[in-house]
C-alpha cells in the first residue's frame, strides 16, 4: 500500500505543477515552496527540556484560526520552547508567514518518504500537533518511528469518511500512530473506538475559544463605524458569486433600508474588480416598491421619488480606499483584503455567511460570537454548529432570493425576534468554550 500511496502523492504533486500554468492558487503553491525559507539544522535545539521544539501544522488559514488558541496558550505555558508552524496551502502561509508567536513558519513539504525524513531530521520536534483533518502518512510514520508524541486536535470524523469504508483499512491503520486524538464530539470518539482506536479524548472545538477571544478583544475600525452611520448593516462574509446574486437582489429591493458590507471568500484583484463592477447597478435596474400614484396623493408621489433618488445614489467603496470623505456617502463596502472579517462582524446587524449555494457554508461562529443573527444557504447539514443554531433560532437557512429578502426584513422589523436570535448565538458560544484548556491539560 505504501507504493500506491507514494504514487498518489507524486501524481498529486505533478498535477499541481501542471495546474500552476493556469491556476493562480496552484501557482502560489508551487512558487511558495521554491521561494519560502529553506529548512536548516538546529544543533542548539534538543529533544527535551529547554530548547525543545513544538511543531504545529495547519492545512490552511481556517485550520490555523482553529488551532491558534492552542498555539498561543502553549507559548504562554512554555516560553522556553521553540514553535515551528507549517502550512500546506498558500492561503495560510501567505497570510501568517510572519506570525509572531511562531519562531519559524514553513510550507509543509510534499508528503514523500525523503521529504518527511529530511523534515524530521532538521526540525527535530519534541512533539507534533496537527489541526482537524491533516493526515500526511509519511510524516506521521516518521514521527512514529522516532517516538515523537503526535496529537490531532479539533478532529471531526463521520461515518462516510474514507477511514471507515471497506477500502479504508490501510489508512485507518495509520491512525494508530497518533498519540492522542482530541475530537469535537462523542460521535467521532465512538467511531474511532469502534475501530480499535482508544486513545481519544472528547475536548470540543477550539474554534469556540478563538471566536470568543476575538469578540472580547475585537479591533475597532472607526471608518467602518462612520460608514455604518447608525443604520442597520447587512454583512455578508466569505461570499461566492451564487451568494452575491441573492445579495444583489436584496440590495435592489431594500437598498434604502440598510448598508451593506461584502467580504468575498477570494480577494485577488480580478475577483474584487469583477465584484465591484457587478454592484454598479443603473437606477433603472432597481426594483422600486409598487406604489400607485394619483393626482390626489402627492405624498405617495414624493415617497416614490425619494426611493428612486436613494437607489440612484447607492455607492460602492473598497475597504482599502475607505476615507473620512467617502465613508458616510458609501452604501456598499467591499472588503478587499484578508484578516479583518472576524472583527468586522461587530458592526453587523445581520450576518450572511457564504458557501451555502456551493460546497458548503463557511465559518458562522465568528458572527455568532458577537451575537449576530446568521443567515446562510441550504448546504449546511454537514456543520453541527449550523444545525444547532438553527434549532435554537439563532441561525436561519434560506433556499432562494425571496427567502433571503423576507428573513432579512423580518429580523430588521421585529426587534424581539432579532434579540432572541442574538441571545441564542451568544449563549451557544459560551456553552461550547473550553476545548483549549482540556487539550493543554493532556499534552
């Protein structure tokens, strides 16, 4: 099976190199591994005591945020240790390559036997921590052979995972090389134990600790506060084109009632330029409420005229270009960089989370931590937090544009409903905190 695994890994590496010719993310993956700082031996760093090394690995930026509470708490508890942080994806490495808590930040080499041996020999970790889904079997095997304690935190397993299928026996065998799994739920622990893996602790999800910390120490953005100007704010985070079509209809129907902040999932120049262009809607395309006019009703004529004037003045601005002069006059703010979204939810009245009309919704907990009612698309059933918040009326799935419009206006107009949703979100976050402490007490 090792021969098949090695072949798959090499084919994967070749496919990314080929994709790099026309795919920007793949190009960054390849170029990043060529230009990133190279590993070098650390003769002054031992395996035990002062100078020991803790290696933390995250697939991407999302997993980093999930593991961040553990990394920072570990640093506080063990200031004499060195921390090495690795990423697999450019979206994590490019944003966090200067992360101050880590002593070194690298790309994880492709998972070949040679690369794994070289990495472990040069880094010489005293322990390794992988976040959530990362299982690179060559690196895991090398850690196991060198008796290096290895932990997987915030892990989440499902019955249909390939480890538990009829063809997953070999891959499942590799899981026995992990010193301890810290899983999010009892179901994950039961699955592992049913297949002979007993080294499992139900610790919960460290994301709850992270979002609670962000909400408690949120950065402030005076210009965004000025942009809001005391109006309701509809903040759409991690959006894709399918989400933006619905939001565009919401703006067309109710753009005069609130301001909009749009944070697309991808923020490359081409994506931002296209998004900005799509929100430059001529006045004739706005759907004005159907108000019948008569010569006797000048009040209705005036109201209709005001609505058209408001819609014609909707202005779009980029976050990077927001100033004292344009903040108040802008109606749509597009976030064109990474790293601020989790803090910006504090300015939302209602949060919409993207991805629900594609592969699946993105992180809803960042908005919930600020007590913001959350709306998302229909593909949310793989995410326990979305299901549980829906059951407590803190979150609201929608299936089409009309439902988005209706749900948004209901939350804006019914203060009790909004307040109940807010309280449900805050209570849910508080109830689920504490995974970081459980993990650190054992590793």
